[in-house]
C-alpha cells in the first residue's frame, strides 16, 4: 500500500477521477465531500476495480466543527498527500449583480476552507517522511476575464497561498504544487449557471479537458522523485489559449 491521500471535493469531477487514479496506483484514498451517495459509489467502485483502498468522510469543510471532527480520525492522522480540489463558481456577472450568499459561498469554499484545512493538516504532513500538498488552482488565478471577479479573486488567492506555503515548508518533507487547468468539462458550469443547457453551451464546438486528464496530471506530480518539485503546472485543452481565446468548430 502506498501513501494515504486525502482528496476534497471527491464526489464528482476532478476529485472523483483523482481518487480513482490514485487508488489504481495503490494509494489509500480518503475521499471528502458533502454528498454521501456519491462517496458510497466511489468507495464501491474503487474497492471493486482498483488495488488501493478508499474510506470516505461526509464533511462540509466550511463548517469548523465538521472540519475538526474530520481531523480526529486516526487514518486522517496518517495522511501524506493533501489534494485541495473542492471549489465552485456562482454566476458570471459584474460584482454588484452577484448575490451576497453566492459570493460568501465561493469565498468560503474556494479559499477559506482550503486555508484552514491546510493549516490543520500541515503538522500531520510534516510528520510523514514524504508529503505533498496539491492545490487545484485555475487559469483564472493567472488571468482575469469579464464576469470572473470573485472566482478570479479566490484562485489568485490559491496561487499566492501556494507560493507562500513553498517558502514556509522549504526544508521540510512537504512539497507544494498548484495545478491550474483551463476548461474542464465537469459539473462546474452547471453549478455556476444553475442551468444544464447553459453549461452545455460553455463547451459547445470545442474539445475540453476531462477530469481524467487532470487526475493523470496530479498522479504524475506525486510520482516524481523527491528531489523534483512541480511548483506550478498550467494545462489547457488544445482548443484554448487563454480564458477568452477558444477555437469553436461547427458540430
């Protein structure tokens, strides 16, 4: 059995795919999310088809007590890989047009909960002989775009935090990586626009990345020799060159 890997937002999309990929490589996966039915399906799928193990935790990382309860688990105390994947966007309008609750949800999910989970996990990670923190950033953490405001702010924050953590943890057993994908077809756009039809149009006429593409990337980072640190990795679909430059072909 390889290392213990805690993955947030593991009930769908990139988190789900990463859990399966790491289990395939022999990791003991700790899947964290809010939707228990999805976590149950993930655990069953992993235990049926992969060589690694899977335990899951139903947890809303925005809730302080739920976060503290998670950290009391004995298996969590053995974690040597933290994949901070949980994140979302709500809406894509000007700042004054956004709902207050949506702004709070994005800030708390994308940045605040990531900061506090990482803060509490660092002592655990430092006790392990080989540890990694992989943050899921975004190209939105490098380049802004119209309507991105709050989401941009959180992903710029993830990038800055990742850079700061590398300085904090230099000389320890912990490496820090920030993966910054372009367009990946997941539930992301459906959650953002609260519309399946509008979400589908986001990827119309182009070939986006898949969750498996990002899962493969994360696994590759983790499997590098210990003297190699992949600090940042930007990954686009071939049909995209920037947040706003996308090739769309007629179907």
